[in-house]
């Protein structure tokens, strides 16, 4: 049998995952999308059968197949598609992140498998719909009537809206009724509308590849509401769910104290109901004209500004400023956004940027020898759980340097791990907090070697 387009895509994707698993330090690399219903999966693979595992063995690596695989031999109880013999040899990964399915000898499975490029062997994994018979009631109901099933191809799914509350961090979702859907392709054109529970079902669709578009009400964003669906058999189906986001927006312009646009400056948005709390924040960046926009916002109350929370510091850092120009949360404007409402703000003029200083320092052992290769980072001097600069390593003389900004508090943290220590012992020390100013002096961080403790 010739390799299908779906099999080719799966095989390439599976090989990539295997490569990542073998060569990556973290073996937990396998990630799968939802497999969909039986009427969809049965025609996305090359073989579907019910069988009992008789034996398993490990396949050694070869030049042509450099990954360790497991060979699983099934006694076929019933073949539904592409599996007509009494037995079937199916390969899968060995687990540990390579998408291999963990079969057990003596157990019965519904197996969804792809055929190899040579057209002989079958393979499967956890990203297929393969499962024990004890968990396959829905599969068996569909597969047992497959031979006599009429040609009733259909596309169906659910449309829901999703939103996240910045004040609480909680996410909510719900069905969206009366969403129009349009299915277009060379074989047919169909349309439908979701019911009061957000469900739709487009029946009588002949085999083919189609573009499916959801056309939501105006209060929702129309972004990312197109997808391609394929029906490879008159009896096949395609499940396609859509998630809508409200189309609320807050846009504006940042300008400097002398009226010029601020370019590539981070703008933050937080909940207007928790201005004084460490609630979630959303960020965006100004363009070449100083413009910014927060889009796809659910109804709510918001506040925007710059430098509202300490984070990794950019080279140019402005003082904390809430729209419409306040440094104090008590005078921040709270912006109300209704369903799909667009709010255009007046230009936000920022105060002069904070003065930049160079913080120089040296890392040394307690006996005075310099420490080369220590990882240096800067922490928020008022909350040392928050990193504000990182990624510097001390040079051969133990020296390091950072850019800091006047008026802000910092703590220097140095960590050294010996590359020759099999137990990965480390030395760590902190200096601070201190406030950056024109009186800033070089910092000396002293580490104590683990053996000296």
C-alpha cells in the first residue's frame, strides 16, 4: 500500500520527536493534540483492528533505523481496515518521551496504525487513538457498523468563548450560539449555525479537502477562525472545535517628555480592580511610531502604564507611570471595556528615563582568588525572588558588569558550579540590597568553596 499524506506527516513528525527524545537531556518530549472521534481517526490511519498482544521484543538500532523500537505481535480478533491476516506486527517507541505506546502482553486493544514507507510494517504510538478494548466502547460501536455504514460524511464541533480574569487569574469559558460556519471546497459548499449550546453539525459532505470558517458575532475577534479539514472516505467525519475571544481593545501612543514617540517600549496592562496587588499582567511593545494595542480583551476594568512591575530591565527604563500620567496607583485611570468595545486612549507622556549606571564587580573565593565562570544575576532589592538582570558570567579575573538604573534597589547574586564535580556542589553568595545612584561603588562577592564549609 502506498504511504498516504497523513501517514507521511505523522511519520515525519514522529521521527522528529524521536530525534528530540534521543538527543535532548529531558526525555519527556512527546506532546500530542487531541486524537478526535473514531469516525475521524479510522480514516486518518492505514489500519484499524482489535487484537491481543502475544509477544513483545526490542528492535536493535541499525544504520537505516537509528532509534530503539519495540516490536509488538498481535493476534488479530477482527480487522476493520487494512489488517486482514491472523496476526500483525506493530512497532512503537520504548516510552520515556518518544511517543511509544505501553502495551501489555495478554491484553486486548483497538489499534490505530500507520503503514511504513515500504508498505509492509505498521506502527503506532500514544498520539494515535489506540487504546485497551475496556476503554473503547465508542470506538467499537462505530467500527462494528463500518462495513454497512452509508456514506454520511459530516463535519461537526463546538464553539466556545474563553476569557481570563486578570484580577483573579481564573479562566472561564462557555458556548457561543448563533455562530455562522461556512465550509468550502472543490467537492461541495455547505453552511451551518451553532445551536444554543454552541454545537454545529454539517452533514452530507462528500470526500475532499475543505476550508472551514467560523464567522462569529461582531463582539468576538475573527482571528484564527479558519482551518482545513479533510474527509478521506464517504463514511468519515471531521471534528473541528473553535475557541472565540472577545474583540475588546485598548490602544494608545507613548511619547517622551519632549513629545517624541517611544520606540520598542514595553507597555503593561493589569486589572483595574487590583492596582495595589501583585496580580497578573499582560504586556505589549510600542511600534516605530510609539503606538501600542492590547487586543482580544474580555469585558472588564483595566489599567495600563509602563514599569508597573519589576521585571528584566531594558537598556532604557522609565519610572513607573500609570495612564494618564500618574506615578501613584491612587491616581491611575481605570478603563472600562465592554463586550467587543474599542478604547482609544489619549497619548501617554512619560517622564524622563532613569539615569543609567554601570555596576562593576568581582567574584572571589574566600582566600582572595578570582572566580571565573560564576553565573551573576541581579535581583530586585525589595523582593529577591524577582530577577531583573541575568546571563552574565565572571571573566578570568572574576569581573562582571551590569547596567543599572538610578533610584532602584538591587541585590547581586553569584553562583558557581564546578564542571568537574560529579555531585554538582555549588557555592552561592549575595550582596545587597543597595540603591543605584551616582555614589555607586564596585561590588565584591565572596564565595566559600563547598569543601571549606
